[in-house]
C-alpha cells in the first residue's frame, strides 16, 4: 500500500510536554470515538486526559494544568478554541500543523495515548480512529513518519526475548531507550558467562573423548574392526 501524500507542514514545532501531547491526542481520539461531544469542553477534556484505561502513563492533572497546556497548544496552533457556545470548547489542528495525513495522525495519537507499541498493537488500538487493512499498511505509514524531516516516530531496538520491535513517537523529543533494550541480542558476553561457557565446552569435550575410548574398547573386545569414517 502506498501511504497518502503528506500535507505540507506550515509550522516548525517545538517538542511537546507529555501533558500537551496527551491533550492533543485526547482531542483527536474523542473526535472519532464520541463525535457528538466534539469539540470538547474543558471538563470533558480533563476527564479524557485523566482516563484510567487505554492510557500509558496514567495521569492525574487538574483543570488549571490542562488550561495551561491548552494555552501553549493554542500558541502552537495545535488547538483551537471554538466560539459560539456558552462553554468554551476545544478542537485539535494536529494534521495541518504536524503535516500528516489522517492515518498517520491516528498512529501518532495512539502512541501519545498508550506509549510505545508494535505495529500489530497499533493496528488493533487505532481501529476506532482509522481502520488499517493490515499490519503492512501500518508499517508503511510508520516508515513514512520515521523518514520525515524531522522524524516523528522511531523504531526502538528489539528487546532480548521479544519477537517484534516497538515504535515510539518523537513529538516530545528523543526517546530514552531502556538499557536492556539498547543492548539487544548483540550485547557482549560478560567475562563470568564466557568462563562458564568455556568450562562447559571443556566438560563436553572430555565426555566425547571418554565415550570414544569406550567405543574403541568395545570394538576391541568384540574383535570387530571399526568402520572407516566413523568418529
């Protein structure tokens, strides 16, 4: 599948704070999951930010903190306050400012809401925001985001014992990769482990030599010549 052409970015955006990223992603999520309530009031937005399910990390922030994040996001043109209502309501402007199609915006939102995930997890968790045909289509948009300038996602090193690599967004800046993930499968063997491997190798070698000697003795006792080529 060929990704949808990316809209032209019109704003050079600074790195977001975790709360700012959460506010934008909640607005995008609720636009698709509860369209009758969108744009969101401040109260509904705070509830979405502090939601206990489908969130990683879980947050517990106050209305003043969310208002402060909204002020910063409005200055970045990422959020717009909608007039014409007795209660202030807010909507996102992520696709235009970040310069991504709706498919990529859905993936970025899920990453901001739930943290690093595999392509398969992203496909499942973004189903209500955008239904991807298959995992390869998810990977196509992730690769496009990773190759953007500046990149908006990164594929994390595959952790030892894990089959699939996870992806993380870069809208809050560079990602701190856990030491165990960064080490990966190619991490150098510790001296103590190397010594243990050598001892085991020596033990197995001695065992093979003992068994070979036993076989030679049995052939001799039976008076049978050992077949050529047999170890």
